[in-house]
C-alpha cells in the first residue's frame, strides 16, 4: 500500500476475526437444517417432503458458501501476518482501500477480478 493509503491492520484483523466467529456461530446454529430429511410418508405428505428436501439443499449450499468465506478469511489473516495484506495475490499491485473496506478478505485487485 502506498503511504497515503495506509490501512489500519489491527482494525482489519479484528473485522476478519469477528466475521470468522460469526460464521462459526451460524454454522453451529444451522446444523440441524442440513441433516438428512426423513422420508416417511406416514409422517408427512409428498409436497411437505419435497419442500423439506429443498430447504435442506438450500441450507447445504449456504453452508458451502460460508466455508468458502471462512477459507478467504483464513487466507486474508495469513496475508496480514505475513505483511502482504492489501496486495493482489495475482499481480502484486495494491488493492484499492475502498475495495478492502467493502470486503476485507478480498484477495485480488479489481483488474484481476475482471479477468
């Protein structure tokens, strides 16, 4: 980062750690919604089973996205620790501070993201 564009690394670290903790809480609280759907016809009708299966798949997809975000946060924290935070992992150019403010875990600059 250039001198005029200093970012508060400790504030970034706290934001990343807070989001990581929030994702972990969401994962724990939504575990039941990803469990196997009971398909006993005596317990519920066909449409209710289909609806339950659809909700389960949506919960699984949401969890998959959480896992991806958690991986990005871990990688961003590693870049913070190594002193590489704020630089694009592809071209090594500065990532705009506004882009980092929007998503502190973003790994690439806008040019590389558009490719």
